[in-house]
C-alpha cells in the first residue's frame, strides 16, 4: 500500500518535470530565412524591404498578366501563338478558368493584402520613426488605390478588402464600384496630402504627391468629375517637374522627364519585354490593322513606338515603346505607370466637357506636336473635340495598362467598336469573368453575367 | 528527457522486483533443466515450455536455457516459439541430464514473424490489421521505386504509380482518403528511422518530367527484408499522432549466423512504355480541322497575321505524318542491375554487407538516364552472457537522374498536329507551333541524390523479464539539382536567353528512442509491457539559384559563368517531435489477447498551447479455434480468430511554422533593396486532428491452414482535420493551415484469401487474392454553405467528388452543346458545380498464383481497379492540337445524336470540364510474371555453389482497359491535370549465385 503511494508520488513529480522539459524539447527558433512580422516592423531597413516589395509585384507579376492581354482583348493587339489562355483574350472570350485572368486577380489582391498588412503593422510598430510610418502608410494607400482602379475597371464590382483578417476576407461579397471608387479617392487624397514632392531614392519609382494627384485626376475623369479632373491634372502639369515632354524616342527611358511614376526594374528591362519584343523570328503579339490604321500619316508614334518586321511574305508590327528585352545598363527602362502625356489628355477631355474647347485643343496639340503632327484642325464643337481626344488617346496610350479597353468602356463604345471587329464578341464581354477559383472558394461571390 | 528514462527504469524495476520475489518463494520439486535451440543449434531465448494440460510453464533465458519445476510424474512437455513449430516431448525419466530440444522452423505463414511497431509478433497472435510484403515478393519485381512493388499485394492499400519515369513518385493511400487537400501519406519507418516521403525540395519546388523526385528512389528495393503495412488503429496507435494515414515499416536485410555466404545477382533487361494514348491519325485530324473551318464559315489561311491562319491545312504536308506519342515515348530503355552481398557470423556476432548498382535508360527521346549505387551494412553482436547486445545497420545510396524537358513542354509535344514538320524546309528546328520536341529535349534536368539512413540499437537485459533498449537513428538525404535551358531549347521568337536553375536541398533527421520491455510469463498467460519515449529533430535546408545569360550554352552547368543572377531563394524548416508511449499486451493461453497502447506527442508544428496531444487504442483477439468445443464441432477449421480494435490517432503532416506570422525573402529587388514579403496567413489556433478508427475482422484457416481467409470491416472518422484550408485569393493567399470543421468517414471491406491448392513433393501451387471495397463520405461540415467549400463539397458525398458542367445535349440540328444551369436557379448560365462522380475507386485488389515444379518457379500476379476519372480531353474538337480518338464521336451533320459537340475553331470551354470528360479508368494489369530455375545440388555444388538461380521477370506486361477512353494510361491517369507518364513495361533476365 505504502509502495503504491510512493509510486504515485514519483509518478506525479516526474510527470511534472517531464511535461515541463518536453515543452522545451520541441521549442524551435523562428526560421533562419524568415523574420517574424514583429521583427520586420521593428526596424526601418526591414520595413523598407517590406514596403518596396509591394512595388516589385506590379512589374513582375501584375502588368505582365494584364496589359498585353487586355490589348488583345480590345482592338489593339493580335496573338499568333498557340497558348489557349492567350487565344481566349484574342477572341474576347475569356473562360472563368483562364490562368492569366486568375493571375492578374490573385497578384492584385496579394498586393492589396501586402498594403493592408503594411498599414496595420506600421500602426502597431513601436520603434519606427513617425515620418517613416506616415510615408510608408501613404505609399501603401497609393498602391492599394492603384490596384483597385484596375480591378474594378476589369471586373466591375469586386470585394473591397481593407484589412488582413482571413475570416472576414474569405467570405467577402462584391462591393458596389461606387463605394470602391470612394475608397480609391480617399486613399489617393491621403497619399496626396501625406507624401512629399520628392521621390525617395533614385528614379521616379516611389510614389510621391504628384503620383497620387495624377492617378486622382484619372479617377475623377472616370467619375466624370470634370472640375476636379482638370484641377488635379493642372496641379501635376503646373508643377513643372514633368515638362517639356521629351522626344518620342526618349519617352520610355528610365530617366524620361515625362514620367510621373514608374516601377523600377532590376536589369533595365520590363518583365514583359521578353514576351513583347521578339529577338528573332515573328512576334507573338502584333498590332491589328485597326490600331495601325488609326495613325495619321507622319505620326512619329507609329514609326518610333511600333516595330516593323518582315518575315518572308508577311509583315508584322509589334510593340516597341520599350526596346529592351534583356539586361541593359546603358539605357535602362522602367515600367511607366503614370506619365505627363496622359495628364494633358485628361485635362483636354475635362476642359472639353466643360466647353473650354480652346484649352482642350491646346492640350491636345502638345501631344500632336511631339508626335510630329500639325495642330488640331477639325471642328471645335464638343462632339468633334471629344472624338479627337479619344482618338488621340488611342494613338498615344496604346498598349499601356489596358487603356484602350478602359477608354472604350467608359465611353460606352465597347460593344459598338468590338462587335464590329470580332465575330466572337458578346455584349457581356464588357466585364471579364471572376476567376473560377474565386467562385469555387467563396460562395458569396457572384459570377459576372454571361459566364 | 533523461528524467523520463530514469523514471521509466525505476518504475519498471519496482514492478520487476515484486515479480521476482514471488517466483523465488515457489518450492522446487521434481525439476528439469534444458536448452531450446533451432535446427542449427542456435539458442532460442524466450521460448515457452509448458506441461501439457497442466499449469506449470516457463520460458527460456537468453542462452535458450530453462528450468522447470513442479513436474508431474508423467506427461508431456510442449515447447513453442514464435516462427517455429510447436514440439511435444515426454517428460524425461532422468531429471539430472540437460534436455536439448531442437525446434523446426515453421513453414506455416500464420507463425511467421510479424513486424509491428516497436516489436514483433506472429500473424496468428496479432490483434491488429497488418499486411506484409516479403523480400521474395519484392525481388521478383524489376522496379526502381520499392513502393510500386506493393501495388495490388495488400488489401486496403491503394497504390498508384504516378509517373513511370525513373525517380517518379508512387502514391499510396491506406484505407481511403481521409483528408481534403492534406497529406495522406502514411508514416514510413525504415529500421526504426522515420523517413520523409515528401520530396526534399518541396519548399523550393522545381518541375521535372518525372514529377517531384520521390525520396524512395534512393532506397534499393533489394536491400529490403520486409515491408509491413499497419492499417488499423491497434497497429498504428503506438505511432500516435503520426499514425492516422497508416504506417509502413520497412525492415532491411540482416545477417544470419553460420557459414559466410556470398550472394551475387546480376540482371539485364529493357523497358518500353506500357501503353500509348490513342490519338487521331493524320487523315482523321485533317478532316476534323477542315470540318471546323467549314462549320465556322471560314477559309483556312496561310497568312500568319490572319485570324484564320492554319498552317496544318495550308502549308504542311497533307500526307506525311508523325505519330507523336510513339515518337516521344517509343524508345527502348535498357536496364542493368547488380547486387552483391556477404553475410554470416557466429553465435554472438552476425553481419551482412551488400553493394548494389542499377542503371537504366528511358523510353524518351533525347539524353535521359538513371543510375543508382549504394552500400548496405548490418552488424549484430551480443555479449557472451547475452545480457548486452548491440546492432548497427544502415544504407547509403547515391543516384543520378538525368531527364529531358524540365520545362514540361511534353504535353504539348504529345498532341502536336500529326503533320507538324519537326524541321523547316531548310533544316532548322521548326518553332511554328511554339514548341518542338527536338528543341524541348535539349533542356536538361540532372538530379543527384545521396541518402544515408543508419540506426544503432543498444539492448541490455536488466533481468530475464526486463530489457532496456535504446535506438538512435539518423537520416540525411541530400539533393543536388541542376536544370539547364540552352538557347537552342527555346523558341527563338520568345526569349532565347539561356538560363539554369541550381538547387541544393537537404533533409536531416535524428531520432532517439529509449524503451523498456517487460515480459512476464504466468501460468496460463503472458504479459508484455512496453514503455518508451521518442525525441526527433529534423532540419530541412535548401538553396535555389536562378541564373541566366551565360556566354555559351556549353557552360550552363557552371554557375560561375552566369551573366546574371535572377533570383536566390532559400528554405529553412526545423521540426522537433517528442513523445512518451506505452503498450500492454496480455495473452491468455494464446486464446484471448488484449493489446492496449497509448501515446502522448508534442510537435513543434503547432502553436503554443496546442503542441501536445494524446492518442491511444485497444485491440483484442479471440482465437476461437483453440476452444475445445469448436475443435469438436468444426474440425475442418484449423484456425479461427475474431479480432477488433478501436482508438484514436492523429496526423501532424502539416508544413512547419504555420502558426507563425513571418515575412520572407521574395527573391526580388527594388531600388537594389531585397524585398520581403508576407510568408503566409498565420493561424495560431489550429490543433491536433482526431481520427477515430474502428475495426472488426475474422481470420479463418481451413484444412490445416491450407486455405487462409481474412475479412476486415473498417470504419474511420476524422474530425477537425488539419488541412491546407482553401481560401479565395482575395485574402492574399490560396490557402492557410486550419482545422476543417468536418467529419469525413472512410469505411470498407477487405478480403484476403491465400490458398495452397496443391502441395506435392515436386509440384506446388498457391494462390493469393485480395479485394478492397472502399467508401468515403463527408458526414458533416459545420456551416458548409458559408464556407469556402460550399461549392466543391456536398454532405453525404465522397470528398473526392468530381464536379463540373453537366452536358444536357448536343443539339442534333446545330451540333452545339448545352449545359445545365444551376438547379433551382432562374439563371441560364451553365452551372459548374454539378456532381459528376468521384475518384475513390469502387474496388481494387490483386490476384496472384505461384507454381513450383522441381527447380522451377513461376509467379503470375495481376492487379485490378474499378474506378472512374477525369479524362484527358483538354478542348472541344476543332483547334490545331491533336487529341484522342474519342473526338471521332463528334457531331458532324444534322441529325447526329452524340455527346461531343461539332468541330469549331472557337473552343467550347465548358466541354473539357463537363460530365462528358469523365471516363471509366478501370483496368486489370498483369503486374508481374516471374519465372526462375533454382539449382541447389548437382554440378553447382561441385563448383562450390550453394545455390544458382536463373530468372526472367516481367513487370506491367499486359493491361486490359477501355483503350478508347482518353487517358495516357488508366493507372497514372490523365496527363492534363498533372505531369504523369505511364508506367513502364519491363522485362529482365538475371542470374543469382550464392556460395
């Protein structure tokens, strides 16, 4: 009996010790190749690494899954390869299971998640200087607004996630695009007020006050808020930082004066350079006759921003705004996101909408002059001037961030223009499908009509 | 941990002293002493000596000696020992002489040693459900990955060769898929050392034509003595948290005492592909394409800028064609295999040392080969007094796997239009289709693996009842991978920058397991107690470097010649695991057996507060054939056992650090600053999953065990499964680690039948047959409708549910397909989430026969599965890509009734994901035929040869399946959903000499 009691005592004592030491035995340090989130935001250097990594994604994974495909989807580019996902864009019949479509959606939301995490963590950070917190928070807001702008223009209403909670985000519903626009404007206004005029580091590759203002002017234009669109564009143009416009041959170089904001590239060529610029043989992506016919004779943009190549009996015209397809340290190129040329066109349109035709034509002529063309000589009625501006946008902003698709859509011209060109065009193609994966994993998401 | 050991030692000692004290009080009357040995005279420690029909019993000590007291004047003794025939001998008249009792090895499979977790038993006395594959079964099969040798040979174990190329993986599921999108791999243990079945490079994944490199390729199949597959909870509970998907115990060969034995084995043979996909021939393809243009009202154009550009109809030859599957997979691979070993030893020390070399070339075009070489050692020693023993075993294997096409253009190549010209008219590689096997095959993947597994066991017999042992195991597997993409392997129109990927990853793991074993023989019963602990620590590290811009393609293997570094990534995963476990086994008269085990585990993969879990099980068996009433009633039933088990096991097969919120290196730079990105959505709350398993079985032997039948019924219910929980990417990620609030049930019937049909002196015929009928069901799911599985899972259905569009009809007048909308919805949009089927097989099994006639032996083994699977039709008919013959069923003219829509250059994207593209993938595969001739006497022995064996073996010789269904192969499944090449058909001839 007594020994039984002893046994129990030993058992009790030992198990306490054992349990305690067992816990120690399975303790592992945080992995060597990772930093805990707290560590990242305890130090300016690592916080900067987290900040700049959001920028990286727009060149390496977002734009390369977006721009050329939307150019194919509208009337700018054709695709000559055999990848079925890409052919779907050419036919303007993108299936919900399309991989590039999922990639664009997924990478955009990853950027948004990264921004949200930055904003949350910076607020909690005990050590970072207030100036850094303010700077990074506003950069994150700018990039979040930038992402949402393209998402709603591609998919219509999309879920608006402003924090990182998985339980809230996993079942998020689509938010009305008016509310998303409101958030975009709010974020951009914060960024406009919170960011300095100076760019951090070398190059115009971190958002500043005017990057936020420039995007804001575009958003106002899309919202048909002509007064604010004009005012914002004027603020950018009037800063004097981005004029005079460089020659067409210099406009897309890393140090282009026209650049308001661009994404840095490590080796001097944009991620899509290898896909868009053929080194030999026929290009995969080439301009349609619609796009080529849009240029007036003598337009330098046709000769300098489009490359002509004859192979056998066939002639191909392919994108050549960016020239580099591999490492180039002599004349590097960054992926330009906002440039002054667009600001002139925004202001021209806003002015024309406010019946200031002379002002509008003056802005239009800035671009025509650079393109080696004569001043606008058409009628000065509203319809004609607006048509001229839309046309100028087509020949100025082609193959940049899906601009043509967005322009046709906001002007209600998409179905008319595209229906006349592509037999496979359907009126529901105005919105791309919500990726199948998203529909499969979020019962609250609704597929866009027609898919 | 030291304290734990001390405690265990102390506690068990206390128990033991008490028992010893009892023994010593028994008075010694009429005593006999003796020694029990095997036929060679080696002592058999632990043998049981009993007085027949009496109560007195004892067991032999470590020298095989025993003393038996309290003997009656006359009667008989029964002497029994695991793996030996029970002997009956009369009680000697003269007590003073030492009795020498020699036991004969038992040929009855019921008495063979059965390896179980932390011990051994026999099939007869086992309370759990275990299938065993012996070295004899493995040696007959010319396989590279030892896991494929299991295929069809064990009930409840579904084996799928995922990829037939060397290095390819084998999927094993024991008793159904218990988990959604989570690890269903069993726990593999090689000589006591847990062996990770996940590719070492998994954190830095690089694609390869053979899929991810399975670490099992660096295990030499011929080094293996036996593979035991632990299926039910009674057998697996001793592995606690890691037992939920079953446990596979691999035991390597050991030496035997006696004359030094040299064994040499050489074989050579060849591989061809087991099956080719049935693609359209040129005329069928061209007709389909012309029809597509006609249906669309278009004219094929030879202008590449035209949207009707169709070089296959306007430029390329209309008469000359290539059968691309035959072109790509039609080579013959050559196989050479050499094994040599020396083994032997004396009473106290035995050893076995072996070396092996294997080389094979593949069926692919281009330069691919596989080589493997290794060394195995095993050393056992016990002290003269048998108190102490030590054993050391290990294997070291190197392999080198060279394969073409790491860019995986293979699928595209396979379905190139039949008239695609590989070369342009001037003789250059033709890149008109974007891919070209001549170019694709110039890209290379080289994977070099070295794998070291070793285990040291120390044993000390504290008393005749109590043994302390401790094992220390170590495994290091290292992978060195190089992938090279020369300019010539790439379409010059795209990105002919040469590039290479270098990856060096390793996984090392150390495990220490102290144990105490207590065995006590009572009058009519035996008690076995086991208690022990485990400490395991693993570290996985890897470095992946992407480089490009080499000045010359010839320098691609030399990293320092790279012009630019495109990305550097590393991985670092640490894992620690600690547990205490115990097992009690109580056996009454070999008639009633109860077995209970318990284990408490802690794992570093869980967040603070959730690290520990307790698991356990109880199993019981009743050998009713030992009951006298039964023997009288049904004498033809020579063996009968009812057994059952119930218990809880877990699963910690989840990635490391999932509870930790971290940022990791993105491998990218911005303004020359290295980027850091969020690694995951961390979840500090996930906890151990619970897997409740229930089993009942009956085992029967008829006519002196010539017919053995086992019937198992199992049910397992897993709840709170640890899964990589799928989430929409709007959360930033595609998944995160979480417990699934669902109950998933696997039930099934398993039948195993072994018969000795004919047993004559010169001729014997045995048959083995097994079949498993599994069923899987999602029993419940908390708030399924609001979860991210709302569309993909349905309560009451299989969790391998296949869903898609339901094709309602192909309009006989237009040839267009229509798809059903969501049931109950007003929308007319096709609905994607209809249940189409499941991938859980309806049943599977194996059937084998072995014939021996004098020196000849013939084995024939077949494997069968009844199952459905997604087909390999990737597009609706009409585009410039070849496809399966199935498309001949398409709509062609008004009035055609079919389920394949008309040919069109515009793809019907719903078709490939529809109910039509789901086919019967059942098959019967003649897995193995082996014929051997063995000579043990005659001229061979005059040359000093103990045994000479000449053999021929064939693997995957013939497959019976629905050949017109669109699959590359019914076993590896559709190529389109994962890169998987069909299994190989191998034929080898060999000779084995033992002297």
